[in-house]
């Protein structure tokens, strides 16, 4: 599949969630017809996600040079900000997932037709009040359980 060669706007990207997990954690599993995704509405901002490795250090006395080795991997926590719409079906699923210990599947569809699939726990669902001219918002965090599956544009 072709990779994009220029920068792209996030405008038009969508995020949807499924209470199902795929049979296999690859493009075929996440894209299977048995997977039903529900759009999460009114997303103001998508957060960051990706791998961060722990680095373990050791300093031998004879050389006094710090040796470093990669340790465990953490695929991060994606923070989202939503405009609160209690009847939005996707937001209803996210809220229920925040009270659950179950894993959920997330699909992010970008304007260039590429798709990212995530295996997540919904770790946060927090009301964000503000001042007189603010919109009631919901802060959400998706804790990634494994590497994102990226399907390049078609």
C-alpha cells in the first residue's frame, strides 16, 4: 500500500469504538465484518500515542561509562477531549467502558484513507467544567494495550 508523501490535515478524521475485540490483532482481524464500530462524536482533539521504551542504566566501576539497554515497551495513553453529548452512541459506549475492566477496539480513520486500529482500556472519563463561555467537555483517556495496527492509504 502507498504511504503518504506530504503532510495532511487532521480535519475530517473520525474515531469510532467497538465493545468487541478482534479474533486476530492485525488489519484483517480489526477490519472483519464481525467488528461493529460506533462513531464517537464531537471530538475536539485527539491525543498522542505510540511506543516509549524504558531505558535501564548500569555503570561498571572499572570504566565509569554508563551502559544503557532498552527494557519494557509502553504504547502510551491517548488523551481525547470531547464536547459532551450524552445521547451520542459512541460517547455512551466510552462512558460504559470507563466503568469496565474489558478491552475495547478503536478505529481512527484519517482523511487520506489510512486507518489506525487500537486495543485499549478506557482509563478516564472526566467532566471538564469551565467558565461562562466554555462548552461542557469530557476528558477521555485510552490506555493502549499493544502496538497500533496501521493500515496505509489505499
